[in-house]
């Protein structure tokens, strides 16, 4: 028989009691995390969201409670009345905030029992956890683990900080609809069939982009929203089909104003780390953040989200190799490609096997091969036979390599060289522990290209989104590209678009927007949208642009990424309460699921096998 809670209330949580409370009568409630039985006494670790408290059940204190606790097993829900008692010096647990005390139970209520859990919650070292699929199926149990609860608590604190900052700076929280029409972030939409308008569909917002711009046209001046976004993309391990952004938009704003606002948000959010380490926020985030253009980031780090916690910049060997007749190099340079390298300090002793692994690694990014120069006691190189000693020495000098170092070289298309060396740079840094812990390096990456060529479709696409304005100095070039049909110029045009990057993660992006209809039309034209198509998709927005649109710009920051960085996890599912798997399923609810025929019929939908 289970006990009833009745009017009983907790006096404290399981994380609260300290030495100063000794002698106090208390009532605690929670889950039985662990039970240890000894002759004439038992100990229970009682757990709730706030912590663990050790409860002592003894024949000496209360024979009834001691007898009753024998029926309690793991994860039973109990209430305990008792007195706070100091632990003896040798039983104090320094690792536990409540470790100086225990509660001597005078009464126990068994509020609920629990089946044996499908997996163990408390295993030493998180690498011993049950498989992720099992844990996701029983997410509500996995969430009882302190680590996951801490992640969610941090997430809650981050959202609170953001709201406080936005409110203090006159941003208005506006909720925009979830049942929407296709929005322009370039992924696939999740669609929702309409019953009343049979045969028609809503789309879930990929972002509230158009609505926040309309809010500026409406004169709401400064908008923010903690916005859920939905993107039906092919999944990658670090993505979820739905995620949350701090979405902002401001009127009469230039890039500097957006930067100042976002730097304020980031400082305020990262101040949450202060409590743990005793460092001040400024130690993490000095403002203004450093800036780097997209072109520089790609050139120096092979990435538009460079991790600045370590150096190892890419070096360019193209000029030194213009005169060679080694076929792969000749072909790279003839096809407007390049030959670049990174230097791994003091790694001339990398083994053959190691270098073979790196070969395979760069091939995954499309590189044909990885060449190397080792500056050991003598110089050795995979290129020695084809280039000769003198050239090899010259290359090592250009790369700024010193004795003991290894130079790793890739030739090919610019995008392939950047991607493969950029990734290898990070791989080596991880492997060699070059990345300092508890260091946070924010960066603005600016002047993104406006358009990106899609080799599959042969079209130019908006790299950010089609409402992004161009760099003022590129407008004449853009007009030439459109009006004189010099389409390939589109690849050279830069946008007033920017990202915040922290430690190699893109935290968010934004841009100054187009506020003139004429330019917006030209952008759609550049993207291959006929006026009819543009009208069909975005007609309401194009019309709105004609009724007095203020200059405006904004940003959206990914909440999951931020919490991941703050909590030091690489797994996005660790910071989402009820996440989906990498194949976009919810294993707990078993969704997506089928709906019954009657429902389909109402919606006018037939499933085609
Ligand atoms: N809507 C954009 C995004 O989701 C952000 C922005 O431009 O403000 O990436």
C-alpha cells in the first residue's frame, strides 16, 4: 500500500541543507537514487533536481521507518521527515554540497513505487551510459541524470538572460505564427495540411525572417523573439529539425548597431560562466569582438567559422610552385585552384601510418592526396623525387616551418583545399591537445558573399537569404551583372551579412536588409525567380516594401549552440529536453506516426505507396 501525500509539504529541497541547519526538523521528498543496507541501519541517497541528501534510517532513531525502508527500491518516490545531523569528520562527503550533514529519518512515506529502470542512471563516467537510442526512448528517465538537468537549467538561464537584456534595451517581444507560408532560409519546409482549405498547406517557419521585417515596416522599431524554427534538412549529427533562435530585428540600424547589441547579449549570456570559474565576463568576451572578412577567414583558416583558440594558419605555396611540371600541381593552378599547407609544430615524427590516416581524412573533403615535408634530422618529403631537395627547402621556408615540424600540403580547387586543410587543422589540434580549455574566442565574420553558385542546378543562390543587402560598393557591379547579363560577376558580390563565431562554432547570423523594392526585384532576378514566381511566393512582402520601409537589419543566434558551448558538450541532443534522433524521429513518442484514414480523408490526402 502506498502512502498519500495529504497536506505534507517539503521544507527544503535535496540540495539545500548545510552544516548550519544541524538540529532542524525537516521534510524532504524525492527519488531513491541509491540505498545501502547495513546491520540495523540503511542509507538512502535522496535525489531531486536540486541535489542529493543522505538519509539515515536506523533502529536507534525510528524502528518503524527502518523496517519500512526495507521495501524501498531504486527510483521509488518517498517523503522523509527527520532531523538534520552533522556527519562525523570521516564521513563528510566533500564532493556533495550537502555532504556535511545527513537527515535522520523519523518517518517515511512511500509515495510511489517504480519498476526496475530499463537502464542504469548512475554509472561512473558518462562514457558508460546505455545506448543513446534506449535513453531517447525513455527520455524522461534519462533526464533524471544531473548532467542533463544541469544542461536544461543552463538553457533556462540563458533564455532568461536574453529576455532581460532585450527588455532592458527596448526590444519588444513579439510572437509570430507557427502556421505560416514558405519562408526563405533555403531548406525544405515542414508542411501542415489545412482541413478547412482542403488541398492547401501551411508551412512551418524556417525562421520568422519575413515577419520580423514586416514588424519593422509596421513601425515596431525593435523586435525580438525566442523563436522556434523548423527546417527539413538532410540531417547532420549536430542538427535538429526544430531548434530555437534568439531572433532580433532593429529599425534605422547599421551594422555597428547590430554588432553592439549582439555583443551585449553575448556578454550577458557568457556571464553565466562566471559563477563556476570565478573569472569575470571580460576575461571571456572583450568587446568589441575582433572581426575578420569571410575572404580572410577562408584564406587563413580554410573555414568561415575559424576556431581562434589555436594558430596553425594555412600557408600558400602556389607561387613557389608555378614553375613545376608535377601534373597534380600544374592542373590545380591551371584550373584557378591553389596549393596550400599547414604546419604541425614538432610533429616531424608522425609515422607513415599516421600520415596514411591523414590522407584518408583529406580525401573525405574531396582532396586528391596529401603531400608532406618532414623537417627531422634531415629533410624528407613525399615530393622529394618530383621536386628535388632545393625546391623542398624553399617550400619549407615559405611555410615558415622549423626543424622538428611537418608541412602538410593539399592542391586542388580553392573550395576543396580550404575544406580539407581547414578540417585537418582542427583534427590535428584536437589530437595534439592544442585547444586550451575554458577559453572562448568570439569573432565577427563579415562581408559574406551574397551569392553562392550551386553546381548541381547551375544557379546562383543566396548565401544568407534573399533579403540581405549588398555592400554599397558592390551595387554597381551587381547592376552590371544583372543588366548586362554578366552572371559570373555575381560570385564576386559581397553582402552586408555577418556571423558570430565562437570557438569554431557558428553561433548565429544576420544582415542589413534590403529596404527598397527595386533592389529586392533585382535580387530575385539574380536568383532566377521570374516576377510571377516572386509575386506568388513573396508578393505580400514585396508590396509591403512599397509602403514606407525603414532601413533595418538584425540577427538570429542559435540557442542550442550557445548552451552547447557553455556546457562543453558536442551533442546537440544534450541541450534539448525532448530531442529527435539524427534521422528526425522521436523515439519516445514514436513520431512521426501514421494518422487514421478518417483524418486523411478530411484533409483530402491519399498516401501513395
Ligand atoms: N533569419 C536568419 C536565419 O535564420 C537570421 C537573420 O538574418 O536575422 O539565419
